[in-house]
């Protein structure tokens, strides 16, 4: 007799399974408590009375309304120690959610524009990754993102600063506001990134149309699409994602908080999975959007009631879509298989 696991058991299975996170902005993990601590460390005064007042400001009506607050809070990040502590705070939370590998975005232009040296940012983040690996065994890689609301020339200047340190940079990305900033704006820049031998990713199809997904693939050579939740508006784009096995790094709570969808039940996640798209779940800017990876899992499960096989598929996708080595992926997938087998769940066949 087959016993169907309860909804609570499936949720516990999903929260405790090993998984990777492929779409998280380190600056977006800056919790109010740490923001105020760093402000005190650096002799700064935030324009909010306390942590509660800052949290109360997290009422966004668009991506731009979020970015305005995001960039203001990032001003407390000044020293190598600040960036190290920011990374450690994220990795501790990620490890508690059973994240075993994370590919983490950072935005150097946000900091160099304030006079913070590029190397201060990179040294702090890489030291945080080193200490996080030692403390929690969590694997991390850094993806340098360019701010698309700035010019391609400014992005080239940032790339020039980064080139001496490519041994510590695992890929390049494109983020910030999509509106009026199509991927095509950065075609020359990403051609240079490919010449440097690094994989690239790009935010597309969140605020922007499905055509931006096509541009990111055709003109930037993006290995993954960050967000991509509007792909369903174009059947040809969906068919291509499925045919080419292009992963979408979907961030459900972010999409709700930024009003991409009104409710989680309206989200395209379930339909994307049903169409065979390679979806992964991620937290984006968790300090601002209501939670880390397991918080996203809880919200998704409440809305969609996925079965155990779907959660296995989502975790498996997160590993195979990563930029880790084949050996690393195989090790994590073996752990995933063991996790499901330990509770009597049959691991699906080849995915």
C-alpha cells in the first residue's frame, strides 16, 4: 500500500533537503539590525529612527521603489570588515536553510560610486566566503553584476577594475531596473566577459517583456535567466527554454513584494513547471522581501501544494544549473537522493 505523505511532511522534506541558491544579491541580505550596527561602527546616521521604522519602509510598489531604499541602505557598507560581516550573516542563514551552495551577486558600482575601492568590496566578500566555508561547510561563488541603469561605458570601467582579480570572480551578471534598459544595451560588454572565459547570467523577463529573455540569450549569451517569470507571455520563448534547458532563477516572494504578481496563487511558477521549464527557487533580496530560501519554499507550498517529486526536481535543478564542477554537483545530488530515501520517498528517474 502506498502512503501519501501529509502536506506538513512534504513541507518539512522540502525545507530540510540540500539545495543551491543561484539568485541572491548580497547587498539585499542587509538586515535592519546589521544596517544599524554598521552605521554605528562607521559613525553614520540612517534616516530611520530604529530597525522597526526601517522595516516599515519595506512597502514597495515597483522595482524602482525598492531600489531607491536598497541603494540608500547600502551606504553603511564602508570597510572590508563590513562586507565580510554581511557575507557571514547571509551564509549563516543560508546554511540554516540547508543551502549547501550559493552563487552570490554583488554590485561593485553601488560601492565604487561612493568612493569605496573595488578591492575593499572584493576582499571583504571573499574573506566572508572563506570563513563561511570553514564554519558551516557552505560552498560559495561570486558573480559580479553590472547595473543596467548606468551606461555600458561605466560597466566597462568596472570590468577593467575587476580583470586583475578574475581568480576570485566566478561569473558576470546584469541587474537593476529593466525598464528602458534592454540586454542589447550591454552586448559589447558581455562579449568581453565571454572572452575572459567566465559564464554570464542576466536579469530578464521580470519587469521587462519576454523579448528581453531572447535578447539575453542571443546577444549576451546568458547561461541562465534571472527571474524570467514573464516567459509564459510568449510560447516560442517557453519552447526555447525547454528545448535548450535554460534555467530560470525564480524568486517568488520578491515577485509578490514588487507587485509583479498580486498574490502567490497568481504566480507563473506552477505553469512554468508544468510546461517543462527548468525552474529553480531563490530569495533575491531576502532582507527586503520577506525571507530567505525556506521562507520562499513555505510560501510556494502554501499556494501550490507541490508533491515530493516536484520539490526533488526543484532542488535537482538548482544543482545542475549551478556553475559548480561536475564532481561537486554529483556529490550534492547524492546527498539529495539520500535525503529523500531516508524518509521513504522514491527518487524520480533521470530529470
